[in-house]
C-alpha cells in the first residue's frame, strides 16, 4: 500500500511548531502496515497548497490529513478535500465523528470529510495527537478492504 499523511498547519509549515499529529499517524500506519510506502508532508492552511499536495500524492492508496477540520476561520481542509475528490465517502466521516463524540463532545465541531479521487481514498482527521491516534485506530482495520474495493477486487 502507498500511504500519504498531510499535516495542515500554518505554524508547523513555518517551523514555529513541531508537527506531532502527522508522525503519530505514521507510527500507527507503520505498525499496522510494515511493508507500506508511507510519505509525509506539511502544508499551511491554504487551499492551493493543499490541492497541490493532493496532486503530488495522488498515486497513494490513502491520503490521511490532520488539521484544519474545525470551525476557525483558517480551517479549510474539508472544503478543499471535497473540491479535490470526485466521490464522497460519508460513512467514514460519520463514524469518526460519532465515535470521537463518545470520547469528547467537542467532536461535534469537527467537519472532517472523506472521499475518493481515482484510486485514492482521502480521509480528514482532526489536528490533535489524541484524536489522530483514535481515528487512525478506527480506520486501520478497514483500509486494505477499501483498497481492494477501489481496485475492483472487493466483489465476489
């Protein structure tokens, strides 16, 4: 599997803040898929930069993003992801929100999106380390099945 992790953060992209959530996702992915090709990039909270990152990682089976899913004025991740994707995968975002709400009521303010473009599944995670560990743990068990389905191998 090819996996990409995109951190969306103005401060981390400028080097003012150490990205902790992207590495947390990558650690869990490496543990779950030791043979996977995993890449990571940090971009600012800017739609054009995020769209470029999506294009640069469009050969990935999954692009997992962290950050920019809340309601602050700079949070543009869900809209930008939806713009790039061609199909929605609402079940993933709905599950992540519902299960996250069981951990914290603040999950109601998460606007994460999940969708597909070509053979790539994109899933938005919140920006906190605790949230990305939790959400990655929910997604990992179904990731290989999702790839098989997108390749047309899931029916039968």
